[in-house]
């Protein structure tokens, strides 16, 4: 089962949208120490419970490539766009996201050019 963990700067709208698509979703603000949770604890939680982390934070990218945690990561590099636009981009790319996140390690970026797979 595909599960998503949205980082603190990701709108609850995205969490709710993914839930309506049948995925288990959590938001960092509702687990652990809420928005005070340290990145390493988010990574540990995601890896332990097999979540794909969705974030805008570059630190998670660095951690993924250097320390292999979180194992599965989607980084949003779109700047300031509306939540509706972000939701639409997720909807457009959801099939590809699911496909690429079937592997043990996965890093994707959602950009103005679309979905980039590393």
C-alpha cells in the first residue's frame, strides 16, 4: 500500500486529496512533536512505517542522497503556487508517482517542468 507523509509546509489540502484517492496519508503536524518534529525523526518515522515523504525542504533531499533516509521522497520545487494548482499537479502525475515509488529507494521532484525521476 502506498502511504504519504506530508511535511509541515505542505497543505492539509494535499493530505486530504491523497486520502480521497485511497491512500493512507498523515501530516507531520498530527504526529510526533507536530511542527517541532526534527527532520531526522520524520525520516525515521517515514522509513519505519513505509511512508513517502512529501516536502519542499532541501534538507530532506540531502539526507536522502547522503544517508539514504527518508527512503522515499517527493520534493516540491515549484515555489509559491496555489494549493489548487499543486493538487492538480499531483493528480496529473499520480500514476507515475505510484509507479516510481514501488522501489526500495525513490527520489522524485515535482517541478514546473513536471515530474523528474532521479
